[in-house]
């Protein structure tokens, strides 16, 4: 039996990321899980306008997305608990820069992307920043022949209902492959 | 050591969903994992213009998002292998309707959302449909006191690099909580 939940967002889990920007001349990071893929070259991050970081993204037109591993859950959650207006959150990390000069990235995060702001959607309470990826970085130990090894990355998956952080489980099937058995039946 | 990957999207894993729409008068479903949360009331789905379903979403201004469980991986992958222009993909599922008349939903998916199209971002190869959630539905056995039990839902998580489908792992920490130990230290 289905139960109606009202107009509720159920699109979870999503990967928890640390969004980096230069705000008032200093690097800052904020924890966001309301993210998405816009196309192969771009991503979205939805940030409530109460956040300190939004102004920096708008001013510089750049930001970074850093994907922390489960080992960094304390630091990651901390960056969602406090505002950069009161705490120097960048001091918790080793920060590095890539191609862009105003997209600070976190060394200890296994994956980083530096992004150029290409569009901002203005929702009632949120700025949705759409960023074009300029360059991506991966810890060598998280790479395998086919590309990124997400088991080694160990992303922190987020669900809103229970305010939960979850691990990635096992890889159990191949996309564009496991459905072929049904396709073969339909073709008969 | 970090390795540069070029302008590559690393924002994975994301939940695999079945996007439903009425196309040429009939329900159709397509598998999409390039999704995101725009705000508490809205979601994005990025769909290459080669897809048959895009025209139906544009025509009716509605679509559904259905979250399949790992038990449905064969049917889910099948809907990403074939086009609705050639195969009647809706015949694989029991279809139901909610408030909107043109947002077909899949009974066997533990979670469903019906959405009103509010904006379309035109990327070079993709239509990014932004939908406002009108109503959500959850299988009763996937609900617990705090809301949706994602362990019971069993979403199919997708990674592009290895074309992989993954299970959700264990819930290991509380958001807005586990970082407090670091906050206490910083306050000292």
C-alpha cells in the first residue's frame, strides 16, 4: 500500500560535498548535499541564502566541490554546523588551488572539482549555483583502470528524513547490461 | 598525490530513477541518474535530447520520478536500454496516477513523486527539467517514525566511470550532530 506524503522531496540519498569559495578574501567551506548533475560538464549546488558562502560565489563567479570520504565525517559535519562569518573553517583543512584562483579545494578530500559559475537559479529561499567544471582532481589511490574507484573514495551519502550519513554499499550490477535479459525476452 | 582528470564530472553516486511521462498519448518511462535537488520542493532531471520522453514532458508540463529498489534492477536498466518509440516500456510495470493526469507512476517503485514542470534549462545536449513536487508516495513498509526508511527503499546508486549500480550501505552517523565534537574543541 502506498501512503501519500504531501509535496515532499524524496530524492535521496545524495552525496555530501564541501563547497569551497573565497568569501571576504578568505577561503571558506560549507557542507551541502542538495546537489545534482546538470550535464556531463556541469553540476548544481542548492544553497539557502542564509549561508555566508553565497556572496563569495556571486562575487568571484567560481566555487569548488570537494567530495569528502567517510573518514572525514566529523570535519564535514562541522562545516555544516557553523558559519564562516564566525569560524575560520578553512583552518581545519590543507587548502590547495588549481586553474582558478578563487576556488579553494581541500587536499584531504579524495575528489575535487573547480567550477566556473555559469548560471544562478533564484528559488524562494535558495540560490542554485550551476557550475561548469574546469578541472577535476582525484587522489591516486582512488583511481583504477576504468576511472574513479568510488569504493576507495568512500563518499558520505545523506538522507534528510532521518538526518543520516550513510556509506556506499556494494557494487552489484552493470548499467546498460543487467537489463539485457529482459530486452532479449521482449524481442522474442 | 592528486591526479588531474580534466573537466570531468565526479559527482557520483546519484540515485537511479525512472522518469515517467505521457508521450504520444501513452505512459513511458526512462532511466535517468543525472538528477538533483533544487530545493526542498523541487528536483532536476537532466535528459539528453535524443530521449523520446522529453517531448512528452514539454507537451504536458508534467512528469514523475519513481525510485526503484535494487530488486527492480533488471527492469530499471531495461528502461535505459531501449527507446519508448520502439518498445512499450510501461507494459513492464503496474502504472498508477495521482493528482496530475499526465504523470504516470510505477506501483512497484517504493517511492514516487509527481512533478509540475516549472523551468527547462537548455544545455548543449540536454534538457534539464526542473519540477515542483506536487505529491509524493511511499510504500508503507518503507516508512518509519522519522519518515522514509531508505534502507527499506533500497535505492540503486549509479556511478558513471565504471557504469556501476551500487547498494546503499550502512547508516553510520547523524548529520548536524557528529561534527559537534570538533565544534566544542574550536569553541575552547
